[in-house]
C-alpha cells in the first residue's frame, strides 16, 4: 500500500481514540440522593422479574 494510505489509517485511528478519550474525560457522575438510588434499584429488580417472567412463556 502507498504511504498515504497508511497515513490515512493512522489519522482515522488517532481521531477515534482521541474522541473516546475526550468522551471519557468529560463524563461526569450524576449526583443522586439515597432515595433516588433506592428507587432505581427497586425498578431494576422489578424489571428483572418481569423479564424473567416473559422468558418463561
């Protein structure tokens, strides 16, 4: 392959990796209260039970 194809491949990989690193660095945790965490956990348990019930059908 010509040298410019390798250069393009390197630029594409570099831009993808750079974008992923930027996304990781800009991600922030959501400040949730204890009550909100409990509701989320309760909904997850309910949804898991519902999914298991549907799989048994």
